[in-house]
C-alpha cells in the first residue's frame, strides 16, 4: 500500500470516528478528532465536552471499547495499527491535556 493510500485510509478513519461520535454524544459540536502517525501506529485523539465523557466511555467501557474495535478492524484491513485516546478528567473536573 502506498503512502498516499495509507494517508487516505487514516483520513477516512478520522471522518468515520468523528461521524460516530457526532451522532452519539450530547455535545456533538464540541467533538474534535485528530491523529498523529508514529513508526507503526496511528493514534486518534478524541476531545469532547467533559459532560459527554460518560457517554463516550459508556457503562463499563462498552461504548469506547466498541468504537475502538470497529476503528481497529477497519484500519487493520488497510495494514495500519490504530488506537484511540480519550481525555482524562480528574475528580475535580480539571481536564488533563494529551502529552506528546
């Protein structure tokens, strides 16, 4: 697979992930999906409104687990390893940003 095809696959994954989250979360306008490419892995970083975080995670992590499974399977078909990171919110509702 060429680099352009991999880039197209990553962009498609980003669009699909954003679409799923947009339909699933209450504060859909606050959903932001970005990705970074490592040596062997594409990391999709999801940011959303803190009040939507519970919906994103779901009961016992079922929602985010299902989303991760779908995106991973879709990207694996293209030969790309993908993971999804979500923001961490501490008990006092302070948002921890991603570290690079």
